[in-house]
C-alpha cells in the first residue's frame, strides 16, 4: 500500500463570516491549499468535499461547487462526504483511501460549513439530526440538550464535575487567544466559566454557555499526495496510523458516559502505531462540549472511567503539561463549522509538526494525535501524525 501524506493546507478564520455561502468559503481555501502544496490544479486526481448541510442551505451538490471557482478542476472526479460532526475527517480518510489504493496520486480535501445564516432555533434542529431522532428528537435544547443529558448522567454516576468542566473551558479559551483562526480569542478565566450568570446562563443544564462550542462559518483544506509525489514537494506530514470506529447511534443502546467507540479507536491507534500516550506531544480533540473533552480523557487512556477530573486538577492537558490537549483552543474557542472541523483539526496538528504554530506551538512537537467524532461519539476517527519531510 502506498502511504499518503498531507503536503499542503489552507484555513479561513472561523466565526460569523461575510461569505454568503459554502461555495465562497470553499473558494477561499481550495486554491490556497494547492498553492501551499506547490501542486498545480492539473495534477489533482480527485476532490473530496466535507459539508454536512442538512438544511443549512437549499443548495446542495457541494462537491461540484469547488470547480466553479477553480475552472481547471471542472473535469476532476469530485465527491461529497457527510458523517455528522466528523464529516471533515470522513472526507480526508476517503481521499487517503483513494490515493493509497493507487487510483490517484494527488487529492484535494475541502471541509466547509455556513451555519450563522440560520436562526438559532433552526440551527439547533438541524444539528439534532446527528442524534437518533426517533428516541432523542424531543430533548430540549437540541444537540446541547443531548450532551446536557450525558453530563447529567455522568455527574449522577461520578459526582458533580461542573468545576472541572469550567477549567476545561478556561483552558481552551486561554489557548485560543493565540490562534489567529479562532472565533473567540478571549481568555474568560476560570471564575467566569464556573459561574452561572446573565452572560453565562445554562444552555442545557448542567452545561453553561461556556461549556458549549460556537455556531460558526468557516472552511479548511488539505492536499494529499502519495509518497513518491510527496518526496518532490516542500513538506510531508504522514500518518503513523489512522483508525475509524463506529458505535450505536441511539444512546439507549450503550453507556452514553463511556464513549466506547472512541476508546476502541484510541486503543487500535496506539496498537497500530506502536506507541503509548507518553509518546504523543499533543492532541487536538473534539470538545464540542466540555463534558465531551472530559470523557475523551478517559477514552484516550489518560484516566480511568470517572477519573477524568484528575487530568484537569493535575494540569496534565495544559500547555506545558504531560499531554497538551487542544493547544489551538479546540472547538470551544476556535469554533465548530461542522464540515470544516475535522479538516481544521488536522491542519492544526500539521502546523505543530512543522513548527509553524507560532504562539500556539508545543515545543519539540514530533507526534500529534487528532480525535474527531460524529454525533455523541458515534463515528470516531483517530489520526496519529508525524512529520516526514
């Protein structure tokens, strides 16, 4: 099997952007990523687009829109991929499969979402489609309500961890200050995140506003090439391993506080890469809600079930800690435009491995983990990345 590498990337700021639609967002990164890779449009053999949509726009068929702003790509096979909040990683992994199968040598991956044009009520309903509506469609608060219920169950079993959630929020907002792409570049501090107030109300108890990721617009792109092509280019970030594990969609069919699919993905990744967590220099993880990051500490093996609070209290995930988690600020501060998120996480890891993360930089970063999930830990992707060139 030919091992594919990431050879270039591009990233818009995340936030409430003036771009009117996904087409314009993708246009901002598709050509820029090719230029960064040093690859001409004529060299692209496949295009893989990650956009959830599902009602954010009446215009679908996003895969065909990339060529509207890049006419040289008009005849390149293009495919849209959707996998809830893991849509971006799904598009990337599909491109990697395409290249590693030998069907093409270079692929362009674009992830994007335009979320802010819809009223919040409509956005909440659209996002709820990443749950099992037959059983969970009437949960108050939309997808925040789903994770509010997960947090309540976790607290009932292991004790109230509201303080630890606030510390996770404060950490990620503090890290996000240094990220030029982040939607929220403000250090709110622990006291604010730990208090319920007019500015930080409950969104879905016990989750406060600072426990929830942001509604965002944005796009990110990656260029993937086979090993032989990558050798001719300026940079190459390789995959020590990449794993994808699914779990039951309905929360009723599994322990919603365990993230078993995420645990299995991490176990497979560590085994395939021949590493322990101590070998990793950083992780970009999917903190759509702070309780998700807390449970992910346990799923990745940093703590035993119910003891993720120890990671927080001991500062293990802080910059300078045992394993810095979300040095970019994560979804919490950077924003969460659904289709772009998985692609963005990989871009953030690539910047670290190239020593180009500037004020976000983890000193000496050589091995990075990325965890991106769709739904409430239903579709789980783990990448272990290293610099090869």
